[in-house]
């Protein structure tokens, strides 16, 4: 049902764009407007995915480090571009959202040693089941001006500049056996960043045959972001070992985006079918995208069994990469 709702939303969004393009009329002297929707299908990867060691020795960690699962997730992007009448400059506003990225895994063994834990209560390998669940929620807004610096009948190159606003939330829950079944340790982490900063990039196209073109773009931003993280560790679902929260602080978070695609665009003369409609340009693009948020995910890591407060903030990269489908109209 969840997938069906996503598909219905995408169809509704595209239908809205087509309806808008058919009803709106803008004098060519004022420039043109392009509205588009994109379906993103990306593979999620995050640093430090391991959560348990399946050991063969009761005292020493001799064995494999078990990682959380990885998978593909759907997101969407909505864009609106105004092309100025000189055909060299444009302004784009776009919103990218992945509503819920969730990965989970469980592993059973007779000598399990936790990787993320509270070391004061850590002991030898335990028998039981360890679980992990990571959930991410992200939303990014880009406001970009574009200036075409190279123009030719078959290719073009543009410089991009503007601002990016971003939000990334992270939730992690890890359970590990402790002191014999059914006792467990539960580690819960919440972190989030929100910020904004300058963004710059370059985009280009190469028209190689009729209405077909290769499309590429590269963008990078430094988000001046407020970061907050808290951690809670309990024993046997009740006894509290750790409950701590880092004061929010500000730091720079780099983001990078790279896109390569194949585009098909052609004009559609709708005046003979709809009164008041001129020539509408339709474009469809299929390609591959990479998006990286450097050190955008954070958790508190405890390290010293002789000092219960010994801890540090572990910062991790998040990357999303995969195909995208773009459909737009210009009028």
C-alpha cells in the first residue's frame, strides 16, 4: 500500500504540472517557465554500519563484524525554473525529499560482542540476538542562478550559484544481549542537522542527435549547520545506564551532487487543440545521480570502562546514489 501511495502521488504531481502548462500563458518577451518532477531511486550508504562481532572466542573479539543491511529507497524532487528573455540567465528553485530511509538487521550467535555499547557494563561474548535499525529523514532546498558562458548549436556550458538549505534527521536503535537471556542492552541515538550556505556548480549539455542530448551537472555547498545529538542506553528495557545530550553547536557540513543523464526534448504545438496555448516544450530525462553529505550524521561513542564519562562524537558520511527519472514542461 505504501508503494501504491507513492506512485499515486507521483502521477498526481505530474498531472498537476501538465494541467498547469496547458492553462498558463506567458508572453515570450517575459521569458519561459519550466516545471518538473523527478522520481529518485537511490542506494543508501552510511559510515560505520557495523554493530556486533560474532566471535569464536569468549574473551577476545575473534570473528566477523556484522553490518546493517543496505537497500534502495524512493524520493522525489520538484523544480521550477524561470528562463529570462535573454536566454542566457535562469533562476531555479527546487525541493528534494526522502520521506523515510530505514535499514535494519538482526544477527544471532552464541558469542556476540557489541561494537556500540556502554563499556562499563560490557563483558564477555553473550548468546542471543542483536538488532539494529537506522532511520533517516532528509529535505533540501536549492535556490540557484544560472549563467550560460558557452553557447553553440549543439552544446552549452553554464555556471551555477546560489544557496542551499538542508535538514537531516537520524535515529538509531541497537539491542545486544547482556548478562544472559532475556537481558539486553538498548542503545538509542537521535541526531539532526539543519543549516544553509552558499552553493556553486557547473552544468552542461551536448546535443548529439535531433532531440537527444547528454546532460551533466556538478554542485557543491557548505552548509553552516546547527547539529544536535543525544544518546540513551538502558539495561533490560528499564535500568538507565546513560542519558546524555550534547549542546547544539554550529559547524560546516559539505554536500556534493553529481548528475549524468540522457535527455529527450521536443516542442508541442497545442494551439490547435487548446485556445490560448502556444508552443509547449516537453522533456524527459533518465540518468544517474550521486549525493553526499559529509559528516552529517553523528552519534555519541563511549570508549573507556575506567571512566564512565569517556566519550566522543562520532561523525559519519551519508551518501545516496542511483537512477532518477525527470519529466518537465516549459511554456
